[in-house]
């Protein structure tokens, strides 16, 4: 796995086992609105999407941004990880 989070301004991507997990987002006034998180079928259940969410949360923290999770997966992941509750908008 490559731990390098890529950001093209609308999508975060993370490579995992020769596949890519991604999160589509919108950035507005210090908030990352997470619209959709997806892992390829071969990666579902491997923790790849969780690693992506952790990287996104760390990126938000580094920027001093909050996260507004519109995606059900992103919302559930943030609920399960208390260490990132302070980031939820």
C-alpha cells in the first residue's frame, strides 16, 4: 500500500493493493464536505476505505478544517472514531 493521499481539488485518492479507493468532496470555507466514498469491489472489507478516511481526517486536521459527512460511510466511520469527533461540522 502507498500511504500517499492524492488530492485533485475534488477527489481524494489512496492506492491500496494495486487498486484505488476514493472520496469525492467539496471544499467550502474551512469545511470538507465528503460526498461519496468508494472502494473497488475487490477491496471491500479490507479496511482500505477506513485507511482513506483516516488520511482524509488527518488532512482536515492539518488544514484546520472540519468535515461534513454527506456520505453514509464517511458519517459512520467518523462516529466510530472518537479521536476525530472534533472535526465533524
